């Protein structure tokens, strides 16, 4: 589950969800390797937010985002069997 949650394609999705690609372009920047750079941008943003806010505030922002992604992953048919067989 963790690897699917933090893979570059997922982090790229989060960056696009928050329109970070548009912000870069409006500032005159250009993204060369779209997926990796957007994923890195989202990771850097999360790190900066973590340094500026209290951990509880960061959790209030990230928890719903990650829980929704976890639910999507769990509902995927290819992953469902693995989800059920994982020891708790």
C-alpha cells in the first residue's frame, strides 16, 4: 500500500490536483520531465508546509487526501486480493 501511495505517478497526480504545474508555468518556469519533476515539487511542498505548520495541521490536510487514495487502491480489483491477504 505504501509504495502505491508515494510512487511518482501518485505524487504527480497530487501536484496536478493542486495545479502546481500551472503555477510553475505562470512563474515562467518549464517542466522538462513532467512526472518526476511534479512528484518532486509536491514532495518539496509537503516538506515546506511541514516546516511551517504544526504537525496536526499538516495531518488535517494530508490525511483526507491519503485516505481517499488508500480507499481507491483497496477498491481496485488487482489489489483487492492482496489487501485481504495482508496480515494485520
